[in-house]
């Protein structure tokens, strides 16, 4: 399982690196350009992932804070 995650993340990193650092210098008519989406997605995809991750972390922290505050209230009411 760990090897698979490592291989996937390495391939994703290499793909993104080639897409953002090398492909802008390759001619737009080259056949390799068809393997990559338009360049504006090189910014959009990481921003979407960042916003999703921050939303999940913020939701988790909020839920933990609400639950930790609710526990002392329940003890006081008993």
C-alpha cells in the first residue's frame, strides 16, 4: 500500500513539474502538448485542492471545538 502511494505521488509530481516547467518552452504544435490540459489549469487545480483541504481542516477543527465545549455543559446539567 505504501509503495503504491509513493509511486502515485512521485508520478503526479513529475507530471505536474513537466507540465508547468517544461511544456511552456515546447512548441504548441508538438504532439506532447496533447498530453497536458491548458496551462491555466496548472494554477486552478492546486488552488481548488488547497481550498478543499482548508475547508475540511476548518470543519474538523470547528466540530472538535463544538464537541469539546458541549461536554462540560452536559456535566454541569447533571
